C-alpha cells in the first residue's frame, strides 16, 4: 500500500461518511432539533399539564407560541399542540422553569468533561449536558477541544469542514503568525440546538501542541513570561457573562491543550466505566494531572481551586454482579466525589451514538419506551446534579436539602 493508496482511502472514507450523514439526517441533510408536545412542555416548565394548558391560553398576550398547528387561514389542523425547541425554551425562560437567575457578579460556570481513557462516553455526556442545561433555560457555550471533533459532529457540524478560525487554534498561534487572536468570540458559532453555541473542534487542534510550548520557550529566551495554561482562561473571561454554562469536551489525553481546559475550569466532571482498566486509568490520570498542575501553579503564582469535582459512573450495566462490585470500588476510591447520577449502557444510547444523536435529540424512540425513559431520566438527573452543585459551590446559592 502506497501513500497514494492511503490518500484514496481517505477520500473514499470521507465520501462514505457524508453519505451516511445525509441518510441519517433526511430529508434536510442536517440535524434538526426535536419538537415538544404540551405535556413535555409542562414538565420542562415545572407545571402540571392542566396548569400549562391554562397558561397557553395567555400565550398571545406574552408573545409566546400557542403550539396550535393551523393552515394559512388560521384553521386548526391538529388536536395536538407542537412546539419547536426555540419556542419551548422561550416558555421555560418566561415561566422560570428550573433555571437559576445568575446575578451580574456571578460569571458563567466553566465545566470540563475529561478523562485519560477513551470509550467512557465522555463526548455524549458533555453534549447531553449542554443540551439538558439549555432545556432548563440556560444559555450554553460548548467548546470542542478534541481534534476528532466528535462534539462538533453531535452538535450538527462537520469536523472535516471546520475552518481554523472556528476553533481554539488561533489563540495558540504565535502573536506574529497570520491568523493569531487573543479573543475566542470570533470562533463562536450557533448550532441547530437553540440555546447552545459552539467553538468547534478539528484536526487543526493538533498544531496547538506545537505552538503553545514553542511560545513558552521563545518567551523564556527573550526574558519574558508566557504561561501557556492561561490562554483559554484569559479568552473566556470577557464572555463568561454572556453564558450561564461553558461546557468543554476534551480528548482522552493530558496535553498542553487539555491542561488549558482544566486550568480555565471551575469544575471537572470525570466519567468512569465500572471496570478495572478504567479505574486504573483514572489513577494514572490524577497522578499526571496533579504533577502538571503543580508545575502550572509555579508558573501562574496564583492558587487554583475548583468549585466541585464530580466522578460519574458511565456505561453502567447495573444488572451485572461484577459491575456492582466495581461501583463499590469506585466509591471507595473517590468517596464524596462520586455523584449520585449513573449513566446506564442502554440500547437508546447505543442507537443514538450510531445516528449522531443524544437522548435529547430523539423525537420518537423506536423500541421499548421504558428503555428510552431510563436513559432520559439518567441524563436529566445528571444535568440537575451538575446544576445544583454549581449553584451551591460556585454561585453560593442556598439550596435546602429535600
């Protein structure tokens, strides 16, 4: 096999992926946000169905959608109400829903989802977290730090078509390079999911692993100071007031780029699969993390603290005895940091990954309704737990225990 053969293989694989996505995302060829009925809207607004119907009667005076489907002449076409995602979020924000109203002195929360090992459901969790928080009425920015661009794909983008200026890369470039920026604002793009914007990921992020240490070495040679860990943190400072949550998805590695994400974060969410190799990798992850963080602290001179750390069991097959045993070990290892949420390994999640979707994308699940409900409830619980920990430990809201 020659290099020409490999280039031909690359072109073929790229073409096939475009065909698969076109088939999955029929008829538009792109991802479409789900719609919601009145019952689902009531649940998101924390109202009973009857109360929601009474509120819907007042929709015109509030400038909100009634959900009634009509023809061009105003005649009702369906007995069922239907709301777009944007209309649904408008209702959630209008009624308060379950969203916490940040004060002006409370910056948006930066949460990094990361782990040393692949295959733990990290990207699905990060993307679902962004979507779930938006359904509470929050404004969310998703940042894809993975060169594979998996989060970008789940949010409807095509990583292969992402331009460098849409990513974090311009911030890592040397100041003298064409395309260098200190601001992340120009990289932000809207997504198909109302309430969630994205800074995309692509293979161009690999270059950051060269440019960031190069800038540090050049600065040292010139007698100047450049802390490569603070690049993202400084870029996020001006935009944290614009977003309630900034969710960062990282590749399964510790690198100059990922350490930027961890250093800019207020909280870290670590998914872990209840199996021996995953637990072993988690130990190595924290060994290397604390070593790098110690070096970073010396460079920064400022103490680094986190509002919270969450370890969430992922891809859990709860009916298996060995899995239950490993869950006990995870709790022994991480104690108070283990979350009450667990993400199960269900057919719903497997199907969603195949179709470039999360549980929040599914409009109508073809299969056992209880299977979908179990997955949806698990992610809803995780979203709520992340939100509560942030409100309590970062925004210092008083939350009475139930």
